[in-house]
C-alpha cells in the first residue's frame, strides 16, 4: 500500500521465487516491478532491489518447467516503478 522500507515481499539471500496464482488464465503483455526509491531507503542505496530476473508462465503451481516470458534487469538508477514487456 505504500513505498516505505520493509513493506515488501522480502527474500532471504541473493535468490528467490514467487508464484502468483490467478483465478483464470491470462495472456500478459508486460510486468512491472516496484522497489523503494533511493531517497526513501535508509543509507540512500537500494542494493536489495532485484537485479536480474526471469518470468515464467505456468499452467498450475505444481508445474516444474514453465514457458519463459522474458529475462529482465531492474535498473537501480531508474524509476522505482519499471515496466518490462513480454518477449514471446
């Protein structure tokens, strides 16, 4: 609901996974990632921001391999809210 440090989906370590289950099948055209801006971050850095990430489409949460929808890089010097197009 806001952009303050700690109000997020935090991951321990340098890697993490997130599965979002939707109520119906969709065909996404883009994804957005938002991270707290440097100005609101303690110490003025956002080294905890995601850097390289990939998005996969799954038919269900138990599917082991999904369809790659894109590989992306979050720009820590860019805007806090960044959009990434689906590349398939």
